[in-house]
C-alpha cells in the first residue's frame, strides 16, 4: 500500500487509483484522530465547575471527531481498504496534519486558552473563509481535503465502474448506529456511492456548516441543527453566542457567554514522559502519565478491532473512555514535576506518546475482554482483527 508520507512528498492531488483513494481515506482517519488529543487537552485542563459551556462545546466536537473517524473507516472498508489504528497512527505533537499546506500550522497540545482556541479555529476553518491552494500545494481547509477525496471517488466510479470501486466492501466491517454510543444515527454503513457521498458530506458539514451557513447537517438525522465546529469554537473564543441569522463571516451577535481563561490548568504542552521520568522518585506524575497513555492505546485498539470486523467492540471502548476522563482529572491537577516548570505555574498533562510495548499490552487486554464478552454472549470468537496491525513489526 502506498503510504500517506509518500503521497505527501509527491504532492497533494485528486486520487486517481483505488490504492491512492484508500491512502487518502486512511489519512482522513488520521486527520480526524489528530484533533482528538488536541481537543481533549483543551477540555481536560478546564478547572472543574468552571467554563461549563466551553467544556461541553469542546466535548461535543470531540465526540463528533470520533464519529467522523468511524465514517472514514466505514468508507475505507467499503472500497476494499483496511483501517489501521495502531503503531504510527498517533503522531508526535506538535503534529502536521496529513497533506496539509504550509499555511496550516502544526497542531500542539495546549491548555484551555485563547491560544488553544486559535488552534481549534484554524483546524476547523471553513472553505468559505479559506482560500484554496494550487494542486500539489496541500489543502488549506479540511473541507477542501474532503472535496478532493470526493472528486477522486467520483472519478473512479466513472472510470472503473461503481461495482469495481465498491467490490471490496465488507458488510460485516461496517459500524452502524447500533454500535456507536450516542451517535444519534449519524454513524451509518457505507455500501456504495450514495452512502459514501453522504458520509463525506456529514463530516464536512458538521465541521464547517451547510452551504455557507453556520449550521451543521443534523437535521438529516431528525435532530435540530446545531452550530458547526468552527462556530462553536468561535463562540468560546469571542465570548458571545451566534444569533439565528448570523452568517459565517459575521461576528457573533447573540448573548454573552461566560468564559474565564484563568480557570484552567496551565501546562507545558511539549512535555514528554521522559521529562516526567526524571522526577519519578519524587512525583506520581510519571506513573500517571504512563498509565494514561496505556489506556489510550487500549482505546485505539478497541477502535481498530471495531473497524476490522468486530463493530460491537465499540461498546467495549466506553469504559476505557470513562477511565481516561478519570485519569485525566487526576493527572492534570498535579503541579509539573520539574521545579522549573512548576515555578512558572504549570501543571502536568497527558503526552499521548504510544510505543510498541503500549500496543502489545493493549492487544493482550483487548483480546481478553473480547474473548470474555464473546463467551458471555455465546458468540463465536474471531480475533483476526487484532492480528493485522503493524505492531508485529516491533516484535
């Protein structure tokens, strides 16, 4: 399989072959995932009981990014690809988004602050207020990236034929609304051109709005439209809500929102586990950071299993998500173990660094839990989803 890195070096453009389309869809999963630790950090650094509007707005976007990653995995499976959520999937922060242009900065882990919100806004910036770049220069908005994926999909359907493009679609690998917790029907199987285009539209419209508006596409799922991601973040950044008739380029004209930037745990976002290890004898932060990363690896391996033939394993990931929340609350309240950082008022934070031992331990735990769940339900046990990942390269 052609790697995203190789295509990145070759230049961003419309995928013209099925292998290239699969690479772009794997990159789409990585784009969606790379935002999750960034948004998690902004959310978890809010001091308990404060900035509730901001906290729940960030949380809602984070859950939708998980949904988008799942839709991208469904689409990749539908065109005969194999979603990979394992080694190499989590980039080192600050990280560059795959295929992005030079005007899209690397994204880092920052505490809840105007700086963090500016990063959030740049990630979600709509096409309507972002100039496109020339072919080969990389995308400048996520919407432009998905436009390119859509164009490649349509080209391949025209030239190869619908059935050839979707010949590898494995129905048993599709995650549906019954598998995805609290998705409101927004996760759905992809089985052909129409559902593939709907998946791409759902991702872009929830991020940047429908047809030049500030609203998302939730009405297609029987829900009330809500603000798209960019505009939810802009409400926090400006401290004012949008009015019903505001347009994308307008400043919010609605009521004030209570945002207190000082009610956050300041962090040194470039901290690494190795920085904490130097103080392991005097602080619990090292052990807490390692434990958080290990739980994050378990979450990713549940997702890998769910995307590769065991959709119901999404349900097994829920306790891990709750444990991550609890571990984050314990971790972020600690002063940074480095006295120099602590003197600056900085606190500890998760680093989202995963290595081969993390994935191997995660695979062992996921296997045990999948086996236990299958035995309890009286179902046949198929663990092949956990044998196809590149962690074997580290053995």
